[in-house]
C-alpha cells in the first residue's frame, strides 16, 4: 500500500477559515476538534465535540451536539504585537492534514507589522490509540533578532453553539505549574466533562494563571534570542461521563492521572503510537486509484480519513451525525445517511462497526415504538432525526420568513418515513455480508419485525388494495404524496424480508405471518410506464415541468426557494435529490439495466441536486448502467461538495453522507460491487481516467483484495468465496487473475467459473 496523501489549505484566507476548519478536523470517532487556527479570527468558528454528547439548551430548543470548551486557542504576542495573519505580511505558508497519521501541521513565516520575521510552526492530532487524548505543539522562532514572546492558552469555556450555552462551569483548578483542569456539567445535570490540560513552554519562562469569565489560562512570557526555537507543548485529556459512579473530585483526579501518563511519552511518542494505529487501519481500508487526476486519490483518502474520524466505534449508544464531528450543521443529528451512505463502508471493511451502528437503532427501538403509537400506528417509527435517546429531534420549524415573521414547518418528522425501511435494508445487507446469526436472531430480527409491523399498520385500504399515503420520499421538494415509489417498494422489501427471516428463524407469530402475507399480496406499488419510467408518486407526472438549468448550476444552494415558495415547488416536477433513481440504487435486482437507465434519463433533468446525497447516487446508477463517463462526472461533482472551490460549502461541517458516497461510488459504481440474492457480484466499468482501482473488502469472514484494470481483474481471497464476476459464477481463493473478456487464469490460488448469471 502506498501512503495516503495530504490535504493542503492552499492560502490563508478569511473567507475559507471555516471551510478548512471543517475539512481539517482532527478526530477519532470519540472527539472531533475543528481545524481552526490557534490565533483568534472573528470569522472563525471553533468547535470540539464528543460523539453522543447532546444537550437541550432550554425552552423551544432541541438537543444538539454540545460545543465544548476550547483547548486550541492561543493568544501570542511577539515583541508586544499580537500575532494575527490579518496584520503584517505572510512570507510563507504551508498547511496540511496528513491522512496517513491524522496530524494537522502548519508552517508560516510571518513578518510582524513593525518588522521582524518569525517562523510559526504548529501541529496537532487526536489520538486513535487513546481516544480522550488530544495533543498539540506550537513552536516560535524569531528569525531576525532577539524578541520577547508571550503565549496565553488554557481552557476557554466561553464557547457556545451559536450563542446557546449548554454547560455550567462546575470546577476549575490548576495543579503545579503545568496542569489545568476544568470540570463542566451540562445544564440538565446529566453529563460531566473533565478537560485536563498540560501546558509546558521551554526555557526561562515567567508564568502565571488566571481564571475568570469562564477562561482558565496559563500565561507564559520569555525573552528569546534570534534563531532560538521556543516550543509550547499542550497535551489534553477530554473525559466525559453520564454516570457519576465516583465523586467529581475522584473522577477529575483519574483524568489527571491519565494525562500525566501521556505526558511522560511526549508529543512525538504519542503521535508515533497513534500514527502506527492509523498505518494498520489504512492497510485494510485504503482504496487506491491510478487516475490522470490526482484529485481522485485525494478525494478517496479524504473520505476514508473522515469515515474513521466521524464514527463512534467505542459507543453503540451513539451513531454518526450528518456532519460527523466536524461542525454543528443539523445540530449533530443522525439521519438515514448513516444506514444508507456510511454503514456499507464499515460493513465491507470492519463489520463489527456496522453491527454497532445497527445496535444504536436497536437500543432506540422503544422511542421508535412510542413515536409509532403516538401517531396511531404499530411497530417502530424511527425518528427522522435522532440524537442519543432515540426521540424525535427534528426541529418543528425551519428558518423564519423575516418578512412575514412566519416559520416554515419541517414536514420530515411527520411524513419522511422511508427511514424505517432503510434501516431494515441495512440489517439485511449486514446479514448477507457477515452471516452474523447471533445478531440476526436477536437485534436484527427485532428491527425487521418492528419496522415491518409499522408498514403493515401504515398502509390504508383503497379499492381492495393497500396504499401508502401522505409520505415524503427522499425527494424533499415533493411533500405529502400518495404512493411514493421509493417508499412503497422499500416498505414491501422490508415486510418481505421480515417475513422471510421470521420463517427462517422460526420466530414470527402466526398473526404477524398472516398480516405480512396479506400486506405483500395487496400493497400497490407504482408501475413502470411503457417507456420504463416509474412514476415517483400518484401525482408527480401530471405536474408541470420548468427549466431548471439556472438552479442546477447552483446545486446545493437551494436557490429555487428564492424564486418559488415550497408549496409552489411541490406542484412542479422538481426533485431536490434522487428518488426513483435512489430506489434503483438500493434495490438494483428489482429493475433491469434498461429500466434503471430510463429512470436516470427521465429524472435527472428534473433533479436540482440540492441535497448532498444526490449526485453520487446518480453516478453509481450511471456506472452500473455502463455509463461510466457520466458516472465519473457525477462522482467527481459529489466529491467536490466539500473539496471543491466553494469557500462556504462546508462551514458548519463536512457532508458525511457525501463522504461515504465517495467510497460507495468507487466500490459500488466503478468496481460494480453489489449483493444480489445474498451473493457478491462484481461488474466493473472503470472511467477512462482510471487505469487501476485497488481496494480491500471483507465478505463473509474472508479478506479480499481486488485490483481492476481495463484488461484484467485480480482477486485475492483469504478463503474460498463464491461470487459473480461479470455475470459468471466464480469461486475464488488465494490469488486469482481474471483476464478479459471471458477466460480465467488461476495463479497462486484457484478460480473456477460455474455459469452465467440470470
Ligand atoms: O438526510 C438528508 C436528507 O436526505 C436531505 N437533507 C439533508 C439530510 C441530512 O444529510
């Protein structure tokens, strides 16, 4: 495996501070610390988040991922002048996030306004070896003359979530000359956070501490000779508990002891441990592409880095937020993005993480059952947005119309119910990829049964058939419709699978089996027209069509809503994101390639792609239809959602689903990996720019490695795997080379073909 690449922040710009703060978040699935600069800028939003740490600030507010006290900020004065890149001259600049080690580095040569150059070097990382550990260094060298220098840093609890304060300052203390600790409690009293920080500056330092206005700071000042490099080392231990089993005093002491043990190893020792862990991780995850555009490999490494940094593998009561741990967008809530866009990566690389994400839903079944009951249905209606408890967290209202003072209701919590079937779909996928019977017979079955019961109760009888009314499909520009194809097909699949597993595992009662059979016999699902186009819902095709080119050119910005009200948009053939196309992605076996293409060609011109979940799916469906160049264009545009030129596209956090879709696009789109009837299929169609695609995959306990070129496919498998390659049933084991078009060579291993796919 070659080394993952780096992401660089090309220039210091006030415009893109928050974009790069999101992109360059250092994280480990437990915590995420935005890549903000150490020095302050008014247009910079700092953020540190712990997975699963939510709190509701007060009346009328909803649970949100708490923005914790800051440890990154520093006030630096050089010869009495405040270090800020808004003044003086930047003589050189380099800033990069190293995906291989998770370290964020910056080197700047700064000429102060009154003269004198300084080299400013900083680096930091969140440890993947010890999750509560965050370490940073700041080194300053006066380049031209002796200088005086002062650095103040510590723990700054003035941070809020856009003005909403969630924490009480319970206790702040200093221990000896280097250790600071702040203990904070969420205002509902349920969670405590202990932030312990070791700060050490080399040399003959004058040091003092202050604690006021929620800032606990260590102030260091010293005289430095020209060329002398002064380093501040800051090592932090960020602990969180929602179960006070010991006194706060004892708990705080335990945190300090953990920190002291880390301090012994020093920054470099700690980094080495964490980087070694990253190295092992990449070896069984990295997707390598030989492309004429180096951006493609960067997009893949970026995606995988963040897929790790956003996933709380340590805690199955937390799941992945729509912005990961990189910002406060969507208040840190969990959507269907997790099961559909993020879980497949884990399922195919480290299935126990996928299991943990599914167990998050299983733990939250009571909340989902309660939501179904409150609305007059049975089974489990999972919340459209959730946090830790599994309660519905979708805000009731979206932005206010400042002309009318009226607020726009968010309808998703009432009607965007497809999430229920998406979770069931993920459970079945997990089963196929792992054969994990222990999970399936317990949590998996409970999820399948409860979701199926929801759909059975949700359907209404109309003229002797069952229909699903008043829903929102994935296309959120079309609300409150009857018989949305995506929802109805997915509901059918949900109930069908629940019934199959109930029989297989002999666990569904007679009443359920009878009701499920009745549902499957009577549920009406929209039927394809002669041209293969599946109506999105009962009314969609009768609505007028308008030219969307100006809105498509600004995809993601929702500019259509500046010209039309939501109600007007609802009455036109306008899609925010993939809907029928999404369906053909999720249930590919249910639609012929011709039908997939017909729907892609019909719906894409009607789709603005105002959601980050859209382009990538179009790309995969296009690639699966053999349109790999079109697929590549969509894949690239999907990858550019965060990495592109827009200086504000991800200010409030990266788009987690789009990140997952970078991986999905390569594996499910261009490599053509799919699972049909429980069997693994590989139907590659690489875009012209890609000469080679290499990726690992875990399938039913076997570790596999695929290398695809235009001429051949190499497969290495740790055990015998029966799979379909380009439509031929093939058993692979060891190292196999499959030459195109038809014949198969076996090298160190065995590869035998058994026949053509149906
Ligand atoms: O889940 C998505 C939804 O499909 C479109 N709006 C944004 C949500 C969070 O990413």
